[in-house]
């Protein structure tokens, strides 16, 4: 399964495949046309409570990932994750996030899950 990670603010690339935003909140200052999305999978994003607790503090990433993995087993998020698997099974997928530190984001946790890690 070919799953890539990128910032939604970066220009689209020909090798992105399906471009899917995995943030719950729409990125600031970005028009829908400029984003060039194929899908907005906000139902797979972490809960507002978890997102606010994490605050993108790298030292909390391990605990964030553990809690987010548990959230991904909840029915609504599990269904959204199944949808991502279905899309990724059809070709390359690029998970998009507004987060500056992609390696410590929900997109990284999702990519690992989709890749079977």
C-alpha cells in the first residue's frame, strides 16, 4: 500500500494519487480549490479533546498515538478508516494535514495503520 504524508499547504504533485485531508478542522487561509482534495476524511481525525490535550507537543506524541489508536477502534472512526483502506487499495494515497510536524501527527499514525504497522 503506497501511503504518503504531506502538508495540505504544499502544492499538489502528480504522484500524490488520491489526496485526502485527515484533519477535523479546515486549514486556516486555504481555499477548497487550492487544496485540490479528493476527499476530506474528518471522521477519522482525533477527537477535539485529544487534539487539544496533545497540542502538537512532540514529548506527548507516544501517549497521543496510543490514545488515538484506541479512538480509531470506535465505530465511526473505524468506518472512516475502512474507507481510507479501500481508497488506498486502489492506488497511491497522500494523507494531508495542516500540522507543521507531520512525523508527530495523526496523519503519521494513520499512515502506519494503513501500512499495517
